[in-house]
C-alpha cells in the first residue's frame, strides 16, 4: 500500500517537473528582437523575423553590421537566393518550433545563399582578400552585409553573374550531392520528380551533364521550361502518374516524395536507387511535410534494407569542390540557372510570400542594389 502511494506521488512529481521544465523552456526561448531596442551604432539594412507566422512577419530593419571573427569573411552582399528552408523557418508549426525555438525563432536572420564582394577578413583568413568576388553559404544573407566562414566560400568566376552565383549553393549542392547518392552513371535513365523548383532545375541539368537520359516530372505550365533545360522526356503530373508507366529508371531523384515505397519500387530498375531529396518544396503544408519526412525515414532506414533497390536519404553539405564544379558547368554552357524572379532587398517579404506558395520556377533571387 505504502509503495503504491510512493509510486503515485513520485510519478506525479515527475509530470509536474516536466510541465514546469516545458513552461520554463518555452518562456526562455526568445530572441534578440526586444533586447536590441537601441539604435545600432554601425547600422545596415537586413531582413528579420521576430515571430512565426505568414511572410507578413518578415521586416526590413536597421541592425548592427556584423563583424567577422578571426576565421570569417565580411561580405558586401550583392545577391542572395531563397530556398524552401526559408519558407519553413518562418511558418508556425510545432516541428518548426521544436527545431528553431519554442516560443520565438532563436535566429531572427533569414537567407543562406550568398554572392558578393569581400569587404574585410578575419586575421586567420588566408584564401580571400578585400575586393574578391565570392559566393557560398552563411547565415543572414538577406542583408546588406553578412559574415561567412572562410571554409564556406569560393571565388566567383568573372563570367558568372552575382545573381547566378547566389542561386547555386543550397539548390545546386542538393542536386549534385543527391545525384551522387544515386551513383549516377553515363547512359543511365534518370527521372526527376519535381523538376521545376530550385533543386529540380539544377538536378535535370546536372544529370544531363553526366550523359544520362532524363525524364522530368512537372505540371502543364512548366513543360516548355523543362524542355528548354534539356529534359529528354516530360511527364505532366496533372495528366499522368509516372509510377503507373512502363518505363524503368536507374535513378529516381525525388524532390516531392508523394508516392509510396511500392509505387516507386515499381518504376526502379532491379538495382535502381531512389534519392529522397525533398518533400514537395516550399509550399508543402506542415502536417503533410511531417508525414512525408516520417514515411521517408521509414522507407530509407527500414523497408529498403530488405530490397536490392535502394532509397537514399541525405542532408546537403557545404563542399567547395562541388560549388566550383557547378560554376564550371555554367562557364562550359552546360548549366543555366533558372532564375524566375529577382526582387530588391526591401521586397524580400513579397519574394518569400511567392516562394511559400510552392510554385516557384527555379530560383528566386534577392539583390541589394
Ligand atoms: N536533402 C536536403 O538536404 C535538401 C536540401 C535542400 C532542399 N531540400 C528539399 O528539396 C525539396 C525541393 O526544394 P526546392 O528548393 O526545389 O523547392 P521549391 O523550389 O519550392 O519547389 C517548387 C516546385 O515544386 C514543384 N512541385 C510541387 N508539387 C509537385 C508535384 N506533386 N509533382 C511535381 N512537382 C511538384 C512545383 O511545380 P508546380 O508549380 O508545377 O507544381 C515547383 O516548381 C524541398 O522539399 C526541400 O526541402 C532538401
């Protein structure tokens, strides 16, 4: 009797401690929006979001110009590009709150892809000097200035524009690294599902540059676009389901992941690889995204362990050689970044609103001048 009562009390205490911990964690999770009420001493314009919500929460504000650490480079941003990630960061979803801040977003900056001029360098930086034109990855690129680690930047070739260079990092790396996960070989048949977004337009062209035969899946309005970037075959997903066709593919590069494991297996060759790149772009709803992530994880880590057809999941990583390879492909005329719209920094909220609709064609670029 006594033991039962002790157990009851202790489990009650555990629940109470958990609730208290959640409550404290929730209130402690804040950002610098209210703290930095004083006017910045060395101001620059930057895009910030202090709350989760619609793209209306995104504002252009005066903030403190960043100062590079020893191994960082201060970049005068000339162009930045948006990715599906930027739309997910703003959106109010419980998964987003768990990852990016329970009550408010921890990091109020937006933008990852950057191209610009080196303004200043930290004292340990050896590969760059002021005036160099660079591109790569860092945080808070929707701003007049951003700081990047030396390891996350490469020199921009003169013949590649700032807009083109800014379109490359996340989407281009996702395409190239995903196709590598698919062990792509010349002469193979590759299908790109979701061929018209930021990642898809690069995946089609990079796959073509490997000497493969590419089938692009897109909607009716984008048929001409995928043809113009070199797709050999086109499947309009509003009229035809590619998983019901007779064709088999060595690599299925899936940006959308809107078909089951068995449906996708059906159209893979016996040793084919399905690369699980994404889950439908910036427009996919929070609950839908969670379902697709969970089923992809189960597919990649569970189901596909028992078959010769593999389902590969990966997280895109910064890689200088890959960025250089993408810029080289542009210079060789084998890659043409598809930039659907370019917005000025003060119109970034409008750009994010458009991206969040989920029907962007290629990349959306933000320029500072
Ligand atoms: N693995 C990683 O580390 C990694 C890195 C970066 C991105 N990603 C993921 O990759 C995915 C694609 O990113 P993104 O930048 O390309 O997104 P995006 O630019 O927002 O994608 C939008 C495109 O998706 C197409 N689309 C939407 N529903 C479709 C469907 N049912 N079938 C075919 N196409 C469809 C749209 O075409 P329509 O207008 O014709 O519908 C639109 O062109 C995202 O889920 C993103 O999170 C993953």
